[in-house]
C-alpha cells in the first residue's frame, strides 16, 4: 500500500545547510518559483488528482490560503508584485495573483496552440511572459489582466479557411468557420491585419488576405475585445510550399519513389 509522505519545503544556504523548513501537506511538489529577493516562494503541491498553489514567506511560513490550481508553469514578475500561473484547465489561461498575499487579480488568454497550454518560464520588466509552447516559444503580454468570460472563441478544426491559399499580392476572400466569435474581433494573417473582415453571427468570418512579401504557410490569429485570443496554426498559405519529402535520401542511379507533402 503506498505511503502518503508529508512534504516539507526547505531553504538551504550555499553550503547545503537547512536554514528553514515548513510542512505544507502531503503529496509531491510539482512546480516551484521564487521572487528576486527571496522573500516569497510559490509551490504547487500535487496530491492524487488535485493540486494546490502555496505562497510561502522568506522563512517558508505559509502566506494566505492555498489556491486550487491545475498548473503547467509559474513564475514571479521581476519586481515580485505578481505571480503568474499557466493553467492546464480548459480553456488555457494565465492566472495572475498578487505576489505578496496570493490574492487573485485576473487572467490573460494563453497563446495555446491546438489546446496545449504554455509552460511559462520567466517574465521581463514590462510583464511580458516567456514560455515553452506547443510549436516553439510563446510571448504573452500580462500587463492588463481581467476577468475572462467563460464563453471562449475558437477556430474550427482544419480546414479552417476556405480557400486556404492565395497570391502574395493579397486580395483572396476566404471563409473561416469559428465558434463564439464577437463582431469586433481583429484577424491577423501572420503579423498583418486582414484587409477587410466581416463576421456573420458567431460562427462565420469572411476575411480578405493582406499582401505579404514572404511565401509559405502562416498562422491566423484572432484578437477578441473580451480578452480572448484564438489561434489557427498554418491555416493559410501564400502560394504552394513543400513541407516534407520522404524519403530524403536515395540511390545515385535514381529510380527511387518519393512522396512530397505541401
């Protein structure tokens, strides 16, 4: 029968001597973070199917009441005023807490790719978060946290845009199937705003692709006034693009059969 072991976070000096220790509960500490001056520590304690976020003082005393969370990453702001937690719950969002007393402040939409939340790693002086995303690195602006509505906008599963290809000069009128969209949403093809956008109800968008000097696939990103962000990776392409050739080796005499994906 498995044993439940009490968890006691410990603070050590440079020689490995214990300076402070405090039992917070039973389970496993899955995540931990500290502010820059060592006056606050955050830890996620997982026990069974549930997990809690604890805020500890410089002597590892518990500060405020623990909060139930489902977290993939956490970090403090550079000045220690805020604690950021990337949540794995649906929909993915970044929860912002007061870094001194663990009082909730608000949320910001996570730049989740295909539903995979960001594992935040660090923050800069402007409250920009850096994290590991599904397809690389995410940059999330947390300077304006708010109460996000429970109804979440999203792009439909592929194919998201029809047609999903157009020339570099732009001007391609494309229809996008969506869910729960708001009439004043902004749509970007990569880094450029759509030339025009028309939202019919909450499930359909008509958008015209902007000019783009680069060829190849890019993401569609919608920014909603409620604070939510919806992403559709590789949803539109400026001209054809070869994505993969299999196999990518062959005999010098030729005669190999290859498959080209694009």
